[in-house]
């Protein structure tokens, strides 16, 4: 209705200080305020948070946000409080007293937004608490974590299917930046949201220039790339192993580019320190495994570099999507060699999981290989993977458009190597 629309817009102006909604935001917000369920697929940086924050503020009660990003909850809540929103969180980093304060605020109806780690929602004590207060909306952020096939799978997300049964009158909104049809379907099924309306934004990120170069001496190639194109810029360098993360960070630092490592083998304090330096300082480079990046909202990441092949196109898209959230020109650069593919093939064959799991992993790798080997527009190939049409046959802002490869068919030697 018109009232809902104007209330939503008024909240956007008054609380968040923004002129207007972007893209699908407005349609999502109005649908959820009216009590509808929604599944929202939007690329990283498109503004998924407002899709649940505005309804939480407009509808009576507390918006309950499920998020796996425990390390970011404090920051998110602080940022909301700075805007005058009464936000709180509950996760394992809190002590008993801190949690009790949040519980009391929730029961008193004083909270606009309550962020919860998914494992908390499995606890009877949490469900009991929630049933004693008033909830305006359930938001399930990073909803692809419910997918067993993705690298972000969280078993605790499976329990979220209960929310609809326990709170049939509370709208639910699931949000993700992972857009393949399989994941999309899995989210809808596993979260038990058959009646949800689906909102799918364009996944094109026109300001990101995609480039994939043949891998010869990756650390040196990276260094020249950074010196020539991104001196003094903030960015992320992804490596597969902890060891190469450490070595690459050292190498860059030794060569005058300030870089810090980030991987799951570092203690929590070091990781938190490196992450917050990256967010706060200008021009810092983080060299990381894929443990780094989900949920990070730094607008001026000017490049994302891959020294090793991502395991899937989804992963590649998510990781490169952390560049250029401010809309300014940015680069997604990757050094790619067939040896990476062969190595990953071996890892899949000898690795964990049942036959079906290994087959999926191999399919994901094949799609990634196809993106690397294509002689056509990379953006077009990327969007086609997500089932979306590119606006033009050639984007003009990827390596294959800027310097069309010779029509030597690179896929023949690739297939030969892989069929062994
Ligand atoms: P996502 O979760 O989709 O990756 P976020 O919700 O973190 O994205 O938003 C990304 C950035 O875009 C944030 O800095 C946010 O404040 C900004 N943003 C979102 N919506 C709008 C809007 N309508 N107008 C201006 N800025 C917006
Ligand atoms: Mg987000």
C-alpha cells in the first residue's frame, strides 16, 4: 500500500540518511512489511541489509537476524547504534551478564534488531526467549550456508526450517549473494519457504574488470600487477594454502607493499587485528585463504587477486565481488595454470565425501576451468553461469574483450591434460 511505501521511504531517509532505495530493495521491503516471505538474491555490495533492517524498523517488534558472521556482529551493532537504532546481538563471544542485558532489552520490547549466531537458535533457551517477546521479521542472512554443496555450509542453518512452523505469522526473508539455481532451490526447500516471493537482482558488476593471466611466476606477476596498476591501493590476495598466504604476505612486505596474512591457522586475536586494520586503514593488502571476506563491507577494495584457482565459479564470483563496492573501477586479477586444475582434481579424487559429493566438486571445478579457458567475454560467461544474460555480446571491460585472444584453441591441450 501507499502507506507502507511512504513509511519505508521515511525510515530510509530518517534513520539511514539515504536518498532512495536501490534496485530491488524497495520491492523487497514493501513485500516484507506487508508480511510476505522473501528469498533475495543480490550480489555482494548491492545492499541486502536494508532489505530486512527497514522492515524491522517499520513493523512492530524486534527483527531477528541470523548471521554466521560472529566476528562482525559487534561492528554491525555498533554501526546501527550510531544511527540511533536499538540493536543487540547474542553469540558465543559474550559473557553471561552481557547476554542477560540483551535478553532483558528484547523482552522489554526495546530492541529494533537482534543479531543471533545460528547455533543459538538450536537452543531451547533461545527459542523460549524469542517466544516470550514480539518479533517483527526473521532475516536469514548468508542463506547459502544452508547448502551442503557450498564451502560455507553450516549445519546449524538446517534448524532454521523450524522458524516458519513456530512463528507462522512472522515474515521470513532469506538473503544471499550466491545465485546458482541449485543453491536457490536448496535455500527455498531447506528453509521451508515454498510461498516466498523471489527477488533476483542482476549479478553484473560493470565496474569490475575481469582478467586471467597465464601463471608463470605468480608472486612476481602479482608484484608487477600491483606496482603498475594498484600502487597504494587496498586489496585482497587469495591463496589456497596457509603456507602460501604467509609466504606471499612476507614477499609483498619485503618488496615495499604493506601486506598482512589472514587464515584459520592464526589465532583469533591476530585475525581480528588484521581484519580491523584492513577495514580502517588505507591501502593495506590482506593475503588470505577463503576464510577471509564474507560479510566484509569495505567500499574501496580496488583489487582482488587470485594466485590459485578457486574451487568454483560461485567462490570466484563471491571473492572477486568484494572489489569495488563503491562502484569505482576495480580489478579482479587471477594467475591461472593448468597445474592448479590437475592438483585440485587429485585432491577431489582422494579427498573426503561420498561419490555424489566428489562428482559435484568436479563439476564445480570444470565450470571454473571453462571460465579460465574461454576465448569469449568473461563477464558474459560468468553471468551465463548464473543464468543471466549479459547486456551485450562483449562487455569491453575484461581481458578477452580488451585483447581478444588468438583463435588458438586452448581447450584442446587442457582436455588432454585432464583426461589422464
Ligand atoms: P550486501 O549485504 O548486499 O553485500 P550491504 O547491505 O552490506 O550489502 O550494503 C553495502 C553498502 O551499500 C553499505 O555501505 C550500505 O550502506 C550501502 N547501501 C545500501 N543500500 C543503499 C541505498 N539505498 N543508498 C545508498 N547506499 C546504500
Ligand atoms: Mg550482507
